[in-house]
C-alpha cells in the first residue's frame, strides 16, 4: 500500500529526486523478485534528477547489488554532505550513517 501511495505521488511530481529515492528504498525493503533491480533504477533516477544532493547516492549505497557501486555511491554522498552549507564537517548525515551501518 505504501508503494502505491508513493507511486501516485511520483506521478504528480515526476521530477522529485526525494520521492524516487524513497520509493527505491521502500521497494528494496519490501523485497520481491525484481525489487533490487527496480530499486537500483529508481535510485539512479534520483541521482540523475538531483546530482548535487546526497539522497539518491545514500539510497543507491543501500540497494545496489554491486559492492563497488555501493562504495562509490556512499563516497559521493559523504562528499556532498561535507560540502553542504549547513554541514558541520565533523559527522555524516543520518542517511549516510545508516548507509554505513547497512554495508
């Protein structure tokens, strides 16, 4: 049901990187035969829509099957977070920290 709700929101806001990332994580978390592939595609779309935001990279670091892709995505998320104007440069965002834990 949550997937359907997010899917409907995505139809209203197809350029929302945050919605793509949320849907990717939700699809991955709920499982299913094609969930990892679909989640990876959605996370990559989030990155395409907002390459200067860490949200897509964090989700890709969680959902990608390829370890190297996960590590590269996580590094990009850390780099972007450290450049964020409100970042204190001493600790990663919660999303980055969660991605580190999942690895």
